[in-house]
């Protein structure tokens, strides 16, 4: 999961329930060493029913990064020596090596659990009547400049070019940058634009790009069959494209056009085209199937546009923020201010649109723009249609336990 990627349902709806909680005091959402929140793994709910072979594979992925840390070195070495099919040995390993710490946020001990996935699209290296929709790389004419928030209201600024696609603010520079021309985006200070003479203008919106404004100025990585699936590829930030010969291109987030995300699901609800309960990925696809003539109108509601790069590909999942491939069903995105990347996390929630328990040991291997707070997680479901079905429907409450090697406290990891 790219740090830019949004959980699927949230990217569609931006529901109020996912706001960031404001921490108070010293590490309020993490248990302190010696507190009452530490427990043995045997005391975790449904621990004795867990099948741990798949989660051991996830830990081995995390260990590619964690093994560099002294506290994890022995744990990772032992994990590499275990047989996946020896369930009893794997269970003893986790029980002997780890302590579980219940995560809380003030008085709350449960939070929002969402889902994401890796889309699978059909495409080609060449444009054809069957594959007319481009998957763009980063445009050659897109330029960025960092403007601190403190300077956003000072009127026109001056900048100079410091690279093919980079400007820097500089008194007496020959390029004019007026922050008021650009969309407000509280997530960062970087403006994305295009040069027009001696002025920096905002870059093209999604609607303009879909009308062909960057044809010729951005590389095309592949051409795909379905513009709707291409839109959801952008929502997720990574995916696979299966070519005519059966081979795959793996693509991941490379850059973005500088506009904040606007939810098409929320727009459909506001327009009374869908009810809130119907505004899932499946509901939006159904609406588009009934209203194909309004597709461009709907997509233009979201001016944000994602540009991709090809990424190393095999049968594994996309590479997350930890720098290792994600494991379908066993990797989660977290807020690294509260949960250290790489750590095992015991997740107790329910299946999408169900009260059936979903309890498993997963691994914090990714981050996300909307994943904020100690009790917030986004479960990676894998790739393809079935994974998308689960991810698009997942909006559950759940509890989290942070697993750390014995002798290591949560406060020592941050």
C-alpha cells in the first residue's frame, strides 16, 4: 500500500467515522512497560484455534527489515528455521518469543478496520479498439515546488528551476508561483503544476487528463480494457495488468497531480443517486453500468489523478511501506506513529457485512494516508475480483494487540 493509497471504502465515501483521534499525554494509545495491558499470547481470544503457517510467512517477510534490529535478530533467525506445517512448533515459537500488548486510545479499545486489495486489469502494450485506456507514468511536463504553509497567504512568490521537474523558492527567481492559484491540500506543502511562460499553473485535473490533455507528455505503461477498473486501480495505488500473452505488468504509485481526493461515492449519495449503504465499490460499479453516459461526469468529480511506475513483479503481493511484499489476508496498513512497522499484530474483528469473527495474526507492513490512530488498520485482501469484493465491503470494528519480543516495551519501539 502506497502511503498515498486510501482504504477502498473510505476513498469512495470519506465517512466521518475515520477521523484522526488526537492523542493526549505520553503515548496514550500505547500501553506502557509494566502496565496491565501486557499478556501472554495464550490469553488472546481464539488463539488456540489459529492456523499459523501463513502468518509465519508474513513474519519472514517482515524480518527482511526487522533482522537489522538487535531486539529482533534472534526472533527472525528462529522464524527462518521453523517448518510451516509444524503448527505446534510455530505456536510455541510465538508464545515463547512474544508478549501481547492491548492497544487503546483513551477509554476505547476498538477501532475501525477497513480493507484494500490489488486490482487485476486486462490490457496490452499497444493501443487497440479493445484496449483504448492509458495507464500513465509521470508526465514530463509536471513540475513541483515546496511552499511552506507559512508562505501560502503571502501572494505571488518567486522560484527558480533546480531540475527538470523541480522548482525551489528563491528571491529574484524568474518563475512566478501564486499559491492562491492552487487547490488547498492540508496533507502537504508540495504544489504540482506546469510551466506557462514564466508562471507556474496548476497541473491538469482528472477531467482534463481524461480528455487527452497530457497525451504526448506522459509515457504510457500499458493500455487497458476498462476505464472503471482503471479508476479503482488509481484508488488502490497499485495493481497488476495481464497482457495478451498471459504475462503481467506490476504497477505502483509514482506521483499524483496535486489535487486532493474527492469521493465519488459521497457525491453519488449527496446527489441521491445511491443510498449510503449502497455506495460500496460494487454499488458504484452497478450505478455506472446503469448510467454509462454519466461515467465521465462522475469521474471528473474527483480531480486527483495517480501516475504509475512499473514495479518488480512475481507471484507475490505489492511492496508495502516496510519495503517487503504484502501477503494477502495477513498484511495490514497502520499508523507508524503508534504501531511500529514490521510488528506482528493480533487482529480481532468480523468479516465484511457480517458478525462472523475474523481473528488472525497479521503483520504491520504498510501505511496509508487515511490510516490514522492507534486503533486503525487496513487489511490487505490480496489481488483480483474476490479480494476486491471483500475489501470494498469491509468497514468493521475491531481490537488490536501489538506483539513484541519479550523484554521489549512499546514505548521503547517509537
